[in-house]
C-alpha cells in the first residue's frame, strides 16, 4: 500500500479536460418510481435493520462516489465517523447535478435524494458501470436517516440542502463559492429504524480496504472522530493500492507459506467487459476464492466464477498432459477432480459489467452468460503464457495438483469412517456426548465444552430436553494446514462430526459437509475465560470456518460468555451479582458497596469447572439470562486473512494481531 505522502503527490484534478459529450446534467437523471416503501420495509432495500444494515448505509453512499471514480471523474473519497455517529462522505467527483429536472420540476439533487431508482447510472451516457443497489442507494440512506445534509461543489459554487426522514427540510441554497467540484453527504441513521446506531471502525475499514484493492489508483480515507490520541488527533487510515488485485492477494495470503513467489495477474478488457484476476498458490490445503462484480462481493459466485474455474482447470490440465506430468496418477488409476486444482489456491476475480443480472437467495450471484466465456478466455490465455514462461513454477503447481488428487483418494477411507458412524442414535454417537431428548433441530442446541470437569457441571445443570453436551479433551487439531486424512484421523474432530450428524461430502467433493441431518441449529463453544480458553475457541472457529462453513453462513455458531467474577457484599443482607468485566465490578462497588471496595467479596472464576451446575446454568446456559455471541461473516477475505494470521506458522503477524485486538493476553508467554 502506498504512503499518504506518495498519494498526495499522485493525485490530480480529474474533473478538468473532460470531453463535452460527457456532460452530467439534470436530464441525465431518469426517474423510475417513488420512495415511500423504504421506511415501511427497510429490510427489503438494505438487508436488515441491525448492525449489517446500519453499515450498509455507508456503503451505498461510498458506492456513488466509487461510480464517479469508475467513470473517470474522481480519485479521492473520504469517510468520517463523527462524534455523534453521524457519517460524512466526501468525494472530488463532478458533484450531483443541481439544475432543475424537467419532468419532476425540482432540483436534480432533490430528485436523486427523494425518488427511488433515480440516478445517473440509468443513463448509459453518464456511467458505463456502477455498483450499489442499482440506483436505490442514496435515496434509501436519506429515507432511513433522521437528518441528512447534501453539500455540492459545482460550477464554482457551493450548494446545500437538508433533509429529515427522507423529506427536504430546506430549499436548495447557495452558501458560498468553490474552486473545486465534489459531493459531501452527511447523515445520521434513524434510531427508530435501526436497533443499533453505533458504527464499528473495523467493519468500515475492511470495506474501504477492499474497495482500494478493487479500484487501483483511488484513495479512500477513513477517520474516526470518536477516538483521539494524546495530541487530540482523530484515528485515521488511508487505503490506496497501485497494483490492485495483485496487492489484494498478497494481503489475503499473509501468514501462509507461498508455493510460488509470483502473483499471476491479468487486467484486460474483452467484448467491453473489464476483467481483472490475481491468483497464486500456497502450501496449505484450503481454497480461498473471492469474486466481485462492479465492486459487489458475489458471495454466491456466478458466471464469472464458473469462467475462472474452467479457464484454470482446462489450462493446467492441458499443460500437465502436454508435458507428461500426470504419469504417476495414471499408474495409480486416479482421475483428476476439479477440486484438486484449488488446494492452496488464493484468487480474486473482479469484473465490471454494464448491466449485471443478479440471481440467488441474496442477489449476489452473477447470471450474465456472456461473462463466462470472457473470463474463461482471459484466464486461459494469461495462465498459459505464465506456465510456458515459468516452467519451474509450472511444475511446482502441477505437483501440488497431483498431491491433492492423491490425498483426496487416500482420504476416502477416513471419510467413510465418519459417514458410516454418523447415523442418529446407536453406536454412531460419541461416548461422552450427553444428547438431548428433542429431535427438532430448530430448538436443539449443543455445547462444545472445554474439559471433563466443566462438561460434568454442564451435563447436570443443562435442560436435557433441548440441550446436548459434548466435552472436548484439550485442544483440537489446528486444521489450518492439515490435509483431509489428518483431520479425519482426529478422534475429537470425528466426535464433533458424529455428534452433529454431519457427513463429509462425496468421493468427488471430499471437503463439502452434508448438512441434511444436522441435529442442532445452535452450536455453542463454551470455554474458560482465559488465554487457553480463547485458544481452544479459536481452534474450534477455525475448524468450522475451514471445514463446516455452512454452520457459520446459516448463523448456527455461537460463543458462550461465562462471567469472570462473582461479586458479593459483606454483612448480613448479602447481595450477589455476576460480572463479566472489571467495569461491571466497579459499578457493583459503587452501587452496592457505597463505593467502599472493602465491603466487596470478589470471587474470580479461573475456569468453568469452578462453577457448580446451578451457577453454570444460571450464568451461561439459561436462555433467559445468558449472553451468546453469534459468529457471523461480513467479509470473507478479511476472515480468511485473520484465520491465516492466527493459526499459521508466521509469529510476527500473529503477535501484531493479538497486540491490536486482544482484551487480555500475555504476548511474551
């Protein structure tokens, strides 16, 4: 990533010298329909009204600025979290048009901010490609904000208009003169719509970092005015990439051992479709493949991803055949599978499509058939050239594919060992599992508990109707760099598969879990509240992320939060409360002990086993009182990098991560 000084020197005013045919005026804004439904059914437009939807508001405004950059009119976007959790987004684009809209008889800015599906992206002369929610973005943000202020720098003037709950509260007015162009949108989310209105810095930083990688040359800055250093400067970070996806792959693969030093990179345009792909191989056994369309993360894949896979497999297979590198497999009578080409693969595929057609449950699966052939041809050509020019690296990659095929073949017996013993009831259940009585997966939950002692307390304290307990012996295998055979040879991991009722794929797809007979829709990791417990929880999360990703994707994985302390007042009329933080202990002292810490009896729980069954039930397992943290995935690429850093062999990035994020840790231990 470039330094801030480098970026400042590189930035130019992209608004000068544009062809007259590219004028962006009121008649470029086309109207499709009204806005009233947004406040009534906000989830239809932004996904949900929780934390994810809250942050989506920011993405929609930023996407409008990115559209300006894609059209060649902006290169600098700044996002600021203000002290009251308002958001301000500035760009140096052309500025939203402010002249009167002929059909609507109001300023074009007001049309853009108050009418659904109104925007320049519907006019092919204004934008070639665009991201966001296809024109609903900024108007949705306005509808779901209790306050929004638009400030436009255009035609040498500064225009301003204010809104509340999606409706204008002031006229469009000129408030000054300007020597540049651009748009500033400041908004505050409506707390009657959103259950949470506090923005998370890291969530926004991850999105802006992705956008910097996906759009080389654009500078995005995130500033948090809620957090300041000793000199009063707000927390701030600059995201800029000169090499685009090439740097993205390097970023994702931090903590992994490279199989080849090169990043295979292509950036081309075919049939009017810009295609950028970066890929490399590491010594691990996981596939890390991410795809984007117009900067939208297509988590369900689509035709561009199909084209990439076809280009990869056919080109590698032909090279291996032509150079007689598969003789070993032929002697062993092992056929190559498409998954063999993806062991240790890290790749990012990004396409820009003028009129994308999205499918799938979350509307994040590209359906444009013409894109498949475009990507396949581009990948085949670039990969073929690389293999021919780098025969040593080509041989290493093919050897990796051969090894993957042999490992898949060898894992068949281990896979069957799990599959054949995972039937409901009988010998298929692990001996230490205390199953629940209910067979309704929706209401059933299982606790994966650290140690026999805590497992014993949990078995006694639980509600046996719907709560199952599986004690785990010590730390499970780190699956980050383990092959299938080693994973399925682990008794603890096999017991988890058996307890959950999950089978492991088929002969052709040995890593895909079969969730059809999953017994529990709540899988709760319950470990001690110390460093060892955190390590065990991380190992388990790594296992679910790498080997049973649907558990996380469906929202079935949770982390239990047992209390750290039991607070009791001295004297006859004792008051007892549990505390999860030192701040809660101090509040107990202030409220229950009159501020006198000598009146406090403090019990520190070193482990779950120190609690009796009643205490464990009351604090950690009772749905009426417990606090469970749901494990969710908002950024797959960032999650992959995090697991690689935490569970990989490179100590330096792991230490840096822990120092930055851990609430308790002895770094030198």
